[in-house]
């Protein structure tokens, strides 16, 4: 029998199900913020104080942008869960295929904004002169992973709406381990310093996105992702943004504290 990860949250006792559902979800959100922290840890040990200061000076921006993506995916999760619970397969499919476009587009917008204005933002934040060039380099490379972060959080939102919070955590944990190993390789062996830890994070983010999208593409459930069905449905987009934008505005400052 094929192992199922989905959880029925609409029947029987909910206490145990809520615990099994929520704990992996909490750890998944924490792990996404830890990508940047692992970069700080590696450069502090092997790359020196300038690299450490450069990466550390971007931490608030990285957590801010990550919070925006996580918040937006909250709208995806809420609407997907609604349609799964009501067993409305048509609305479910339209929500899923609208959501993947929205989350990817959000990642692209953050990427373009960050690349164009990284130097300006860090200057306004009074980043020290001796740090700013490395900080800009790190931030611009790191932000290349924002579209992947959007796709991962889309997939995580859809799977968690079906009751599956374990696989997103497994994929993120695996990607986190890869991130640490690549950090060490790029910094110690390749001597890439800030560029190395940023590149490691980008690769890890795309790895987690590929893993979770593969699950949705191979799925036989109503929430499966089908490339030929990709389309923006305006009514679904409005409903996702109605929930996701306020959630993003809330999550971003909280994650940045």
C-alpha cells in the first residue's frame, strides 16, 4: 500500500491531528530563516570579519523578503484548504494554478527590486563603507533564489492545506543540509567567501522548490499541478491576495525582528 501523507482534518478527534500538523509547519518556517543564519555562521568561522559583517548586515532584508513570501503563501493555504474541505475540485484546480503563478511572480518582483536597489537600501541602512560592496554582492546573489522560495512556499501551502506538513519539512531539512555542505565547500575550498555562501543558499532553495513541485506534478489528487493548466483566474487571484497581502505585511516585520 502506498504511504499517504495527507491528513483528514474534517473528522474525528482533532487534538492529535493538530499537533502532528502544526509542529512540522512551525519547524519549516523556522528553517527558512535559518538559511541566512547558516551563512553567517560559516563566514564567521572561515571567511573573516569583513565577510561576516557584510552577510550580517543583510540579515534583516533577507528575513523581511522571506516573510513576505511566507505571508503571501498564507492566502494560498487558506483558499486551497477551503476548496479541499468543500470538495470543490474545479475551484481547487483554479486556485492551485493561479497560486503558482502568483508566488513565482512575487519572487521575481523581489528579485528585480533587490538587484536594482540593493546598494541604495544598504546605504540608507547606514552599512559601513568597508562592508557595503560585499553586502551588495551577497544580497544580489541571494535574491536569485527568491523565485524558488516563492515556488517552495506555494507547494508547501498546497500540501499543508491537504494535511501534509511533513514532506515540506523533509525537503527543507534536506535542502538545509545541502546548504551547509555547499557553504563549507564554497568558502573553504573555493575561497568564494560571501559569494560562496549566497550561491549555496540559492542552490538549496531551488533544490527544495524542485522537490516539492515534483510531488505536486506527480500527484493524482485534485490539487495536482499540471503545466498545461497554468492560468491566472482573476477571481481566485483577488481572493488569494485579499488574505495573502495582509498576511505578508504582518509576517515580514515579525520575521525581521
